């Protein structure tokens, strides 16, 4: 095994260290930080760059902290786990600024005026309310990158403590009653309502009826549900539901769909978000960091202050729109997923009084295919004076950008989970809108992702 000494000079977009091999070829090494010297081995290579594993850090950065168990190797990536939190925030702020200038073409002087410090978390640990684990044999955990093997990591980095306890309890059952029925475990829950939702998954291609029958028999014969319930109750939590999902292909796994069966309880848990009760159903999207998501919602609320009509595009289960809406404001949420729209309507009833609920509507439409002129004429909700836009990672389709410009709302709050696609979209939106404020927020501590809230005003 040939090792090369590499000096790390920067961090890439995914949080991996960037350096050069002795040949001069650029290399990427996860878990290495600027200013460090490392002994690396090449694990893959193209004509332009190489990907390396760090075998030893020979000269450490002053920003390096006590190491966690090979956290940079697990799937989903925690490449910043050994970087001080202050340095993590600087990296994320720098990444957003770089994308805005390099991709968005935003003038540096303007950026200096409107760019706000990144919103960091009070604690960068145990923040995730939603974990998707792999099951391999009798063990439960996260897969190594580019592998089907479980990797070692410190649960303190991301998952709620109760999730770790549930995992241990389930592994004990697997130890005495081995099974190949399950290949995944999804845990979701709230530290505020103390409700937990547990879902075992299978990618089996067998008849659904047979797989569900076998899973039910396993739950009954092993007492697995009681084990999980007792584990929850011993820590002051309630097991709201135990579910089983068959997702036989990549698409159903990625979208958390397939054939879902409630084994016991219900298919949801409740969360308190911005002081309002929301119902989070299995498979639905909800930001994984509740406390930090509330800070993003506060930014959206600032943008919507004084508005009479708010449109929430890509509204999902209504989380953001319902969080920012004030009494007297009209809210229209638009979402293409029928299940999410159904959840949004439930959340409308849970979160608001009857009077305020009557001021909200949620419709199932593809934003790209929505004829807003006809919608405004046919509905009781007039044109918006504030837009909330919270698209998926790919950002806005150019057709959606055109529709937003045609709507001409006086204010926009764009919530982004990818600074690159945000910057691309701003390049078009700023033809008619002026940026008032850009604020990054760290919702994914120890990982490389960063969210950004942009507030814009039309023609001011």
C-alpha cells in the first residue's frame, strides 16, 4: 500500500480536505482540514483528481478537536466532526459567500452589506429528530461511504439519546432471535412532546402479503414492540406507533414510500414548532433539527411581517407557512404531493384556531404547472404580497422562476438547502428583486450541508 504525504489547503463543498499528490494532481481527503499534513492512500482516481483515505495525520490543525469514531467514513457524511464548531461555522459561511459571488455573480460590496453571520446551534450534538439506520445481521447503524458495511460513529454527534437506547434494545432482540426480515430502521420523534415513531423497513421483492405476515409473526413472537415501548417509557417517552414498510426499489427507499403497515399505534407523532402543534406522519418531510429550523422560520416571519396574503410554495405539510402566519393574514400553500397536502390540512386544524384556520388553504398542484392568474381569479385568495419559497435541493426550475417574476409579490423569502442552486436562482430573481438580507443557518452540525434564508424586495 503506497502512502503519500499531502498538505491540505482548503475544504471542498462536501467538507472534504483538498490537497495535492506529489504528482501535482488534486486530491480530496475526507476528515482532513486546512493546514494539516496527512499520510494518504489513493482509493480512486480520474484523469483530473484522486480520492484518498487519510491513514495518519502527521501535522494537525489547531481547529482539530478530540476525534470521534471514524465519523467521516459513515454514509451521509460527518466530515466536520473533528473540526471545532467555530471553524465549522466559518466554513459554512465561507461556502455560501463563495457560491453567491462565483455562481450568482453578486457584487462583493452588496454582499458585505446584506450578508448576516451564520446562525449556529446552541449545541452541535444530538440534534437529529429523524434517523434512518441500516440493519446488517444483528447490528443497527450507519453504512460506510461506498460500502454496504456498517461504520463506527459516536451517536452523540447527531442522534437523540433515546434513539441510541432503542437501537441497543432492538439489537438485544436480534441477538436472541436472528432474522433477515429487516434491512432498515427509521426512528423519528420529539423531545418536546416525548413521542416516538418507529418504522422497520424491508427491500424484499417477495409477495407483500407474505413479507407482512412474516414481519407480524416476528413482532408477536419476540415481543419486539413491548421491548421498544419499555425502552421509550423508561426514559419518559411514549411509543406512538410501530410500523413496517416494504420499499423494494431505490426510488421507494429514497422517497420513503412503498407499502406501509401500522403494526401497533398510529402512523404519526406530534411536534411543537414555533409554539404550534404539528402532526408529522411517517414518510413526510420535516426539518431534522427542530430548534434550528425555528430560527429559519423566524427569518421567514420577518419577511412576512405586515403582509396580508402569503403564498407558501413547496409547502410540504405546511410547517413553515403555519409557523409564520399571524392572525388576519391569508395563507395559500401549494404542494405536489397529495399526502403532504392532506397532512397540511390536518396541521391547519391542530395549529390554529377555527377562525385562523379559515384563513388558510392548501392545494395539491405542481408549482411549475400552476396557472396563477386563473388560480387567483377562481379562488377567494388574492395575489400574494409575500412569497415563501422552500424548494428541494435542486432549486427552482427556470419555469418556476418566471412564474415568481410574473406574480410580482412585493417580498420573497427564499429558504435554500443548497447554496449553489440558490445562487443560480438569485442570478435570475435579482433582475427584478433587490436582496435585503442573506442569512446562513446551520441545521446539519458536523456535516457539510448549510441552509440559507434570503429576503428580497421588489424594486426597492
